[in-house]
C-alpha cells in the first residue's frame, strides 16, 4: 500500500481517502482541498508561485505557476537546481547563486533576476526566500517567485507606437480590427 501511495503522489495526487471512510471528517477534508485549490488559482492569476529547496539534495520543489513563469513544459514539482539555474541569464546567475549561498547562512533573499523561457522570452522575476527549519531538523529554503511587471516609460510607449506606425500592415490590422 505504501508504494502505491508514494507512486500516486509522484504522478500528481494531492490527497487520498483511507477506508473505512470517516463521514464526519470527509466534509472538512473537502473544504481543505477546495481552499487549497482556490489559493492555487489565486496564485496563478496573480503570477505568484512558491519554491522550496532542500540544499542537501540540490532539488527545488516548484508550484505549477513557477514552471509556467519559466516557460517550462513540465508541471511536475521537483526540478534539479542546475536545470532551473540554466534558465537564469548568465549575467544574473552569479548574483543569484551568491544570494542563495548567503541565505543558507541566515540571510534573506529579495532579488530581481532575469530568466529566459524555452521560447526565448526574457522575463524579470522577483525572488523572496528565507531559511526555514525547526530546531534540530534539516534546514531548507522556502519562498516565492513572482513576475516583475515594470511600468512602461513614456519613451518606451513612444518607441512602440513609432514602430507600429512604421509598419503599414500593423496599422491596417489595427484599423480593420476596429471595424
């Protein structure tokens, strides 16, 4: 039974019900599952995800929203640290590695860094992490990752507008979509 439960969680199960079913407990478990689902949906809409890393095994557990932000195809929770760091722009990677090392010694991480998705899109993400663990228990890094939305400057808006007006097809598409 233990192997089947482990396998079920590995392929995406989030809960199970043991027999015999306890009818008084069932509504509470369902409410908890729905609450977790609503939280996950709110995080997805907000572009906010969770990360957790056990430094000893060099694996990072990511919420589905984090894998979406990185443009990854996989939605499985565990990823190698090396595989995730490959998404970070080479110019930002040393800064991120230094921040993680400092966090392992008690510092908190509050860092904006750029990543490249599988489609080549560059995104700026904000990472906030801290070391967590009960006395005597293994320590791990836990935190959040979110898309960093920067307000467009007036110059950037003007440049974008100039590019669009210089492309006659874009101008036609814009006018035909208004009709």
